[in-house]
C-alpha cells in the first residue's frame, strides 16, 4: 500500500518545543498574574514562534504549558539566546521562576499524517 502525503515536506521542516511548567501548589493564580503583567508583554514580540499557551485542567493541575514552533534547532537556539538576553524577559523570569516546581521541555516534529490546519 502506498500512501502519499501532500503536506509532509512542509511540516517536517519545523520542530515544536513543548514546555511544561509545574507550579508549586497554590501558585497558579500568582503565575497567571505574573504572565499577564510581565510575561506576555516581554514575550509577545516573539509571538510568531508561539503556537499556543495552555493552563492545565484535569490531570495537569498547577501547570502552564506552551508550544513553540521553529524552522530548525539552530533557529530555536538562536531565539532562546535572544530571549534570555532580553531585559524584559529577565524581569519576568525573576518573578516567575520562584513559582515553578519543575520545568520539562520536549522537542517534537509533526507526524507525517498531521494536517496543516483544521
């Protein structure tokens, strides 16, 4: 059986980074406040790479989860280097990091059968 994917070339050129921050119990509302006041204002200049932010609900309590998209690993490393040099981001991070219990990052590529859009 031969299966042809007309979109495989386009999606394999991208990598996605799934970042999960598990917060200390009771700190989610403070984390949301810090993101709204400092985080998003610092990060919105990089929004072309941000796929979406999520707040954990059932089973993923006390988590802020976000997905980023990059052309390749080099562009990912370059962007994070730029973000970590951004004074606005450092101000945000200094307020946010004490709220974080653990951080997990995963690099992913889209499966070949994934549609480009809904």
